[in-house]
C-alpha cells in the first residue's frame, strides 16, 4: 500500500520499505526512514504478540512462522498530531513499529508483533495512544509510552474496517466497514454503541471531519455524505461520478473548503468540489473532473495549495500534481519517483471490495459515450 498525507509541516510519502519526509514549501527531502530487512534482528527488542486471549495457538504459531520467513513491507503509516511519533504497520512480517521523530531523527523505539494485517490507524490527540484496526474487523488500542503494555481489544466488526477516527473530544471512536456501516462507539466504554450512520449501499472507504460535529464519508455506492454523527443523522448527500475511495480537504476560508475525491475509474480519477455553508446548510459546487491518463490512482492529498495524486504506471510509483494546482519545480516529481524506482508495486484490486463484481472501465466508457453524443446535439 502507499501512504500519502500532509501533517503540517511535513508531507509524507511511503511505499514498500521507504518513507520520505518532504518540506511542502521548498520541496526538499529532509528525512528518510527505511524499514529493517528483518524485524526480529533489530537492535530494538522485538515484542511478540500479547493478544493471547483473542487468538488460538495455531494462529499464533502461524504468525511467528511468517515473522521468520518474510520480509516486512509497509502497510499503513500515521504521524501523531504533534509530529513526534510515527507509527508504521507492516505486512510480511506483521508488526507495529514506532519511530521517535523529535528530538531524535527517526529513531526506531518499538517493534510489536501483530497477529493480523492492519487496515487503518489513528493516534489520540496527545500521541500517547494508537488505534489499530485489522482485516477481521477488530479494533485494538496500543499504549505508545508503555510499550510493554498489552494491547486492549476495544470492539469488533463483522467485516474489514476501512477507516477509523477519534472524535475531537475523544469521547467517540468512529469506524466504517465493508458492510456499508459507520459505527459510533463511546470511548473508553466501547461496548456502549452511540449509534450507526446508515444509508450507504456499498463499502464505506474513508472518513473525515468537516468540523467537530460533522462527519464526512465516501463510499463505493458513488456517494459522499455529511452526517451529524452524534445523532446518526444524514445532513447532505453528494452524488459522485464513480465509486469513491479517498478524499482530501483544504480550508479556503471560514466554513469553505476545497474537496478532492479519488474515484474508482480510469483516466478521470479525481473530482473537485467546493464545500461551503450557506442558508443554514452545507452545499457543494458542481464537480470538476481531472484527467490523469494511464494512471491507476491510489491516494491523494492537499499539501498547502498543491493537490498531489499518487498512483501506479507499469507497476512503478507515479506522483502527479493536479493541473489547477501551483506547478512543482522542474524535475522535482521525477526526483521523488526515483526514490522508489527499485520497488515494483502491484496496487490492490479494489473490485474485491464490492458486494458484486464492479466493472469500472465499462461504466466509464458508457458515460464517456453519452457525453460525446450530447456534445454533438
């Protein structure tokens, strides 16, 4: 998987075994982290999984066998809000790695084995706790100060969790899954479910906040929705041109944002909107489709005024800047791509996320045909 995010002042790109930190203003790489080849042979003590109450002996033995045989590959990356701690989960050798970024310069401080591959991460506001969801739907809480503390199982879904958030006041944990659900759980008493935000008809792939009270969700059902999550009420629905995978927000002014959504379709894989508050409700501008030929888009984010899109061309990383963003310095994008040129990348097949097989190419071509016919009239 490829991670791409901006937490001021750091723009972070991660793929395979390499994580690079870029200054979004002068676009200089000021820090790099490369995963160890074998997590069990690092200077940092490797801590075996302590989730003994939730798994059987065969699964634990299988996990330990994977650690001996496979090389770690980056699965998910998350930076704490104070930019002091970086969390990395890996596949191959399934583990949670913590790096200290300040005052140290990317020092590995903890390696903890994971029984199952991760699906999403989020830090608490102070960076002392980390939530890790996995591909079976479970959500665990890890202590980032006391690395010997056992992870705590908070709750579980019946299907894979695609995203997880803590509310601004950290009284709620919000999760979304492949079964169309957005679940609002009280924290720390996570057995007490506040409610569900229901309405999506396909997997819910990403979550975010418009403000402390309004949740944004994007789904494979070709919709983006706004919710009063505490009341489980849908406030607004936006129809997308294609299934939605990711989104990124940029504040323009008070109660006005630029919204970019990554779509599951070829070529026109990003759409832009303005989101603004008017007459006691939130509204969306008309969509602007951006054209990126030949790329399989996987992630996107705003870093300052630039919108970056990362994807794959011929199994190699490709980093692009949206056409309506300030241009990057000449050869800079190529320089970033060269950092990852030794890594062959096979993006995940998102068609498996749908309840039924979804042919995004045929759907795109049909809509393109209709647009051409309308222009001829």
